[in-house]
C-alpha cells in the first residue's frame, strides 16, 4: 500500500530535503549530490527549481486550469481562450504541460527540474522555458553536457523522460528523472486505482481529496490519455 501512496503523491515518508522547500526521494537525492559535484568540476552550478509535488497540489493546478482560475498557454507561451476550444481539446491542452493528479512523475520524488546558476545573475529566477535551454539560452552548455552523459548512460542514473515530443507532454529539457527508482513507481500508476481518487473518494489512509473538475471528460478516454500523456519509455 505504501508504494501506491508514494506513486500517487499521497506520502512524504520517502523524502529528504535537498534545498530549502525542496524534497526528493532518498536514493535520488544521493545520486543528485554526486551529479552536482561532477557538474561543479565542469564549471556549472547545478540547481533544482522544482522537485517533489504532492497529489493535492497537482489537483489544484489542473482544476484551476480547467475552470480558468489559472492561465493555459500554448507552446509559444501565448494565452489561450477557453471559449475557443471543445472540452476534449481543452483537456489535451492542459495535459500538454500539466500532468493528471496521481500520474505526475514529481509525485515520486525521483524527478527534478534543473538549471545552471553559474550562467545567470544571483537574482535570476528560471522560467523553465525551452528558450533558456536552447542554443541561445543561458543553460545550453550545461544541458548539452548532461545530454551527452545521458546518451552514454553516465549521468548517475538520471535520464530525461520528456526529451522528445511524442505527441503527449511537451518536451522538457530541464526535467531529469532517477531511473532506478522511478521505474518502480511508474509501474504502479494504474487507472483503476486513480479513478476513485479523482471522484473524491477516500484514499487508503482515509483522507478525502478534491475531485477532478473534468472527470466526465476523462472517463470515456481514460486508456487513450494514459497512453498519450503518462506512458514514458524508461530510458
């Protein structure tokens, strides 16, 4: 049961602090420290912008985007108008950049959004935008170096789950995942276990969570959504 709670972002028992207000799974944190030392030797300063995110926070993000309380943008950062899209299209636009609660890899504590603090000023706040990591962006050199390590399977167990656009989640060059642990939790993300949570039913510990506002749109296409936006090759 505990493994499923972790997989869905309903437990924090497996986490340790890696920076102020940032937590990660224990083995992931250790591997990240080693990777950080290696990046420092190359003149980079590896930092984390986002790490563990729990189920309830993900529910708020997705529900707020569905209702219009939080903006929804396209791949170029342009603000989109809800009235211009069908329910199905609006859901797909949301899921392009925000995972369904219980399916986010950030629930596991194995996935981190990273940036290079050595490439920018002390007051810089990363936007986690593709332009920052592209050829003309400040984080390009570290990104290129890390990508080379990952191709050679020499990045302390980390890989990029969203390195390519497979038609689901948009590419995220900042997102790294600790494969040895992440693969265990990925196998536990099952639709039949998520649906009760999305309806607002109590979890295994008896805690009740906010239901998904777009559940009626999700249910008829659950298998398709899981295949398109959740399934990721573990390499």
